[in-house]
C-alpha cells in the first residue's frame, strides 16, 4: 500500500508540475477534461494517496519489526 500511494503521489506531483510549467493537465487530457467523472475519480485517488503518505512521515526510521534506526550498543 505504501508503494502504491507513493507512486500515485508522484504521478500527481508530475501532473501539477506540468500544470505549473506548461499549463497542461495530463489527467484532464487523458480523461476527458477536468470535470469529467473519470478525471474526478483519478484526482480523488491521488488525493487519498497523498493523505496516506502523511502516515509515512511517522513511520520513517522504523523497521518491519517496529524497531527504530537507533544503533544498539552493547552495555558496558
């Protein structure tokens, strides 16, 4: 799920970059305009992926077992 959310968020970022630099909305172009139902679904999915990626900020530095990136030193 994390990887899928990241990919969708990157796609959204690229689309916004195209809008910013070239005034070209790739999603709208592919899906029949900004107000087309398919475009709105894609925008919604990308928005949900962006919200999911917020949770990744709080997972940074954690391993699968829940341990953090702190180096464990033997007790002296």
